């Protein structure tokens, strides 16, 4: 269709809301808008949906595996609502309470951070007060540190926008051992960045939401289905069931604007598609390319990698569902047999899979597969000597070089809002200014904000 046939006035009235990007943010925006009676068209560049949270068929075993283990917490309210809406909540497994076993690789010490039964925030305080990886006198230091971080966040202290997590922890009187054994594992897992680089503000938000919320907010929640089955299948059915259209392999190349409004999007193959409103739910560098010509300056992002290994063994591992390893390359080990109360997709005959996560893998990203396998197995055997006798049948390494934007203080201060200067163009994605780390919850929160803005604008039009 030539642009002239798509003048804003002739086509915009019956055009759908176009959502660029079929990652979690794009799908969540489409679900929210479909639920609220809006017609949507989702355009995804790749041949599959799900973006950075997806699963694929592993050729050797035939198993469907994730691009990396994803975890949530009970404080992921937006995500849990989204999954409830699309009917996918049954694909989740909840801890009965916050329970995180750790092994320190250097000393061999092990302890579990386990919430008590009291009211918030005493449930988590109870856990820290009994956390055996800290000497008693330092448990109080950790408790006090948590309260200080919470108070800074409660009064929206502008300092949080300017400093790193490391600065914040020092400011709150946290000595090296407390930082390493209590705070760094949380910081690296949620920010996917080294504490010396990551912004304090989203970390403080995590501490407040996860540990100063309800008992339920502090519980870990895991998928018990491969990621694409959890996030994509039911979302697609919901959107299409409400009359929405999803196109994969549709790379949006340009936005066509007139009088400060987008009236169409142009695909790489030249196709023009009319748009009443647009939600741009792509990563920051893609957004920059699309929006720069319209004078919308998306901050340049550096990215932080995640390396994941899936290891197939010939016998049950008998580990807790997940364990934090301190002081090595591997940070978290998930025993999938134990994690998935009902394994849904394993076909290989070797259902005993350990998934290992290395976040903020700036060094490990350049290790060879062999180096990673050796390092991870060595750490697993050090942490769990009983595993030495079991045989590794197969292993794959997944490197996500651009797993998440690196939320440095500089980037954090420049995260853009939902509304752009183009009136019917809205931003979504884990990197938009939600106040949260670049996570699934941030992606869904940004999507809900964008959907609200679309509906509000439509009502006013
Ligand atoms: C290995 C790994 C582990 C993780 N673990 C966790 C975890 O445990 N907990 C957690 O909460 N989060 C985790 N995350 C982060 C989480 O996956 C992301 O925050 C989330 O998936 C981001 O979703 P999004 O929709 O904002 O972006 P994306 O998933 O990047 O989606 C954007 C989509 O836009 C498409 N696109 C780009 N340009 C165009 C274009 N021009 N036209 C059309 N489409 C386009 C892309 O192909 C992509 O599908 C992890 C991420 C990785 C990689």
C-alpha cells in the first residue's frame, strides 16, 4: 500500500493498535488491550514469540529447554496477574515460604535462608537472624542494612539514583562478608550486573517489594513448563481468541508519522500497515534505531550477559529445587526433576537435568564450552560430593550476550517513560522506567502502563 493511501485521516479510524515486538512486554500489552476490548496487531521480527524468555527443542535429547532458567517471586504482581488472565497460573510452582539454600564453595559451609512464620517484615528478619553463613554479630548488621535500604527507598531518596549497589551497601554499614553472603547473590540475580556497576535504586525496590511485603511476596515462584509454554502459548490463544492478529517474521523498519502522530508502520519488505496507536516493545538499541528519526532519544544501553548450562545426568541428583553457590562461577543450580513437580516436556529418557545460571557473566561469556563445563562440574562436585559417582550424559551451553540492559546509575536516570513526544506512540519493555530491574516483572509492568495509556487516549479521542 503506498503511503498516500494511508493518510492518517482515511485509515486511522478502524486501524488496530500495533504492538512492535512479541517478547513478554509486547504479549502482555496485547493481552491487556485485548482484554479491554481493543483490536491489536502484534508484529514480531523473529519466527517465534517470547523474545528473551523462550524455550526451544534441543536436538540431541529432543527435550524442550529454556534459553535460561527464569525465576519469579510472589512480589511479581503484574506478571502473576498476566499469567492468571491467560490461564497459565497452573504452570507455576510456588515455594511454601521463602527458602534459599546456599553452599559456600571455598569453606564448604552451607545454610538455608528460611523465612519464619510471623507477620511481615519479621518473617524475613527471622530468616536472617538464623542464617548460618553469617556470624551472629553480623546478622544484626544485615538486618539493619535491610531496614536502612528500605527507608531510603520509602522516602524516594534521590541518592539512590546516583550510586551503585556497592556504594549503597557500604553506606548502610554492610561489611565484606555480609555483602558477599547476603546481598550480592540477590543483587546479581535480580540486576544481572556486578554490584559495583549496577544502580542502587532498582535494587532497593527489590529489597522493599520482596522482603518488606507479605509472606507470599517473598516466596520464589518457578515455571513448571518450558518458558514458551508458560508465557507464549496461552497468551497467543488469548490474543487471537479476542480477535487480535499476531505476525511473526515481521520486522518493523520505520514508523510513519504526520502531525506528531504515527499513522502506519512499515515492514522491512516494504508493507505498510495502518496503526491507530503504537506500542513499541523492543529492546533499547532496536528502539533507538526506530525512533531516532522522530527525535526520540532512547539512551544507549550496554548489555549484560547470562550464561546457562543444562546438564543431563543418568541418575537423580537429589538436590533441593534450587541452591545458591557462593564464591565460584556457577551462581544457581536448579534440579529440574525436583523443581517441576510434574515434568511436562522431558522425552530424552534422562530426565535428571541440572540447570546452572551464571548472571553478569562478563568474564565467563568468553570461556569455551569445555571450560564452562569443567568449571561448573568442578563446582557442583565440590558443593555436592555425593554427585561424583553419577554420569553426565549430555550438556549444552547457552550464551545470551544481551540478556538484559545493564542498569548502571547513568542508564537508570535516563530510562524513558511510557509516553513519548509522539502522542499515540508508547514505549514498553523491561528497560522502560518502571523503577524495577530489567526483569519479566518490569516488562509486564511497562506493558500494563502502555496499555493504560492507549486506552486513555482512545477514550479521549
Ligand atoms: C538467560 C536469561 C535469564 C533470565 N532470567 C530471568 C529471571 O530469572 N527472572 C526475570 O524476571 N527475568 C529474567 N530474565 C530477563 C527477562 O527474560 C527479560 O527481562 C524479558 O524477557 C524482557 O522482555 P521484553 O519483552 O521487554 O524484551 P524482549 O524479550 O527482548 O522482546 C522484544 C521483542 O522485540 C522483537 N523486535 C525487536 N526489534 C523488532 C522490530 N524492528 N520489529 C519487530 N519486532 C522486533 C524482538 O525480536 C523480541 O522478540 C532473563 C533473561 C535471560 C536472557
